[in-house]
C-alpha cells in the first residue's frame, strides 16, 4: 500500500497543477487559450475514483500491487481526458474481473499459467490499457479538456481518437470474454482460425461460436457504458445538435468481435501452442514433452493483446467514419 500511496502523492499535485494551468491560461488568454479550464471537481474525481478501483482490485485479488499502481495511473489519465473513456474503463474492469472468475476450477485444469482471480500485473495492465491511455493523452492535447460529443463533421480529430479508444478497450474486453467464456462454456471443440481444424481447448488462435458471441458481448458492454456516460454528460439540447450517439454501442460491439478475431489470428501465427504429454494440457513454450500445434514463439499473450488492441484502435475510426449515420 505504501507504493500506491506514493503514486497518489504524485498524482494529487499533478492534478492541481493541471487545474491551475488551465485556469490561468483561460483567465489571461480567454477564448484563445489552447486549454479549456478543467473543473476542480473533475480533478478531484480523477484522483479519488481510480484510487477506489485500485484498492478494490487489490482486495479482490484482481490485480497485483504493480498492476494496481499502473491501473491507477491509467484511470487517472482516462478520467481526466473524458468521462466516457473512464466509464468504458470501469466497465472493462468490473466485467473482465467477473468473467475471469467464471468456473475457476475448470480453468485451473486447462490453463498452464492460471492465476487465482486474474491477478493482473503492471505488464498486463499496460498491454491491455496502454494503447487506450496513449490515445487519451493525444485526445487531451487535441481537445484541451473540452471533451466534445462524437461528431466527425465538427470534431473530426477528437472523434477519431475517441473511437480509437473505444476500439482498443472493446478489443481487450472482447478478447477477455472470448477466452474466459469460450474455454469453459459450450461443448463444441474449438477450431484454429487459420486452418479451421479442430484443436484442444486452450490453444492460442482457437475460436468457437460461443467464444465469438462472448467477444461481441464484451464489446457491447463497453459501448453501452460509453453511451450512458454521453447521455449523463450532455443535456438533450447538445445531443440534438450533433449526429446520433447510439451507434457507438454498435461499433464497440463490432470492435469486440473484430479485436477477438485479430487476437486469434496473431495467436495462431506468432504465439506458440503445443500439447504437453506430461501435464496433459496446452503449454506455450516448446520442450521435449510437447507436441507442436500452431504458431511460432515470437510473442507471448501480453504482446498479442497489445498488438491486437493497436490494430483494432487503428481500424475502428475508419469504419465508424464510413458508416456513422448522419
């Protein structure tokens, strides 16, 4: 807890500094100020809310101490940049934590690197939230803390980055749901996404109907949280003057599905999978007791998660711009 307290001691003065700078610039530069004056209440919330999530994650064994500290920083940045970004992050945190604990006993028998409760460390937090956090920082620089609604016509850059954030988080949530639900529910044997041949449960790059459906549902949860946050952030007058905001739910659902497919494709090609005759389950490193199934030992699961998150983040703004109803 001392390390978490140290992180707070850095974040608190940083948030106060940001508030003071935006207030000073708006006071002396007026409308020409590059940064919109951020509310002190938002700064306070950006400190307190992620801290609650970090402590809650530690108590539930969802994260390690390093994961809690890194997650706290991720939460601070995302809430400071957008209420909707943070709402999506919270949805991913709670939904992902719940689904990770689904049929834990069965997962212990299947997964070689199973951890009780998930227990994500700082590497896993960075690989799942690093892309979205980086985009959130760019979003703050572009909007100057204004946090506009989704509108490619008037706020193209901000909306592009917002949909990239949605894509990145939806991809991670969709992949989490696909892997955590698909491995323990359903009776069908999964198929390798590259060859469509049947493979053992737990093979990297394997997909199933229930897993794909779960990935779409994971994205849907992110989109719904984002949309509800938009409704709470803006009044009806603002929302009537911009394009409809509800398509974010559909595009997030699509991002969860596509992100899971991209993750499976990477997993089947650049992530090693083999069956260990000694442990009687899938392992991810070659040895004298393993029989190769698919993939090459280039990336581990965390690396695959980060690359799939990045690719989905790059795809979704383009898809959204092309299909968003006016």
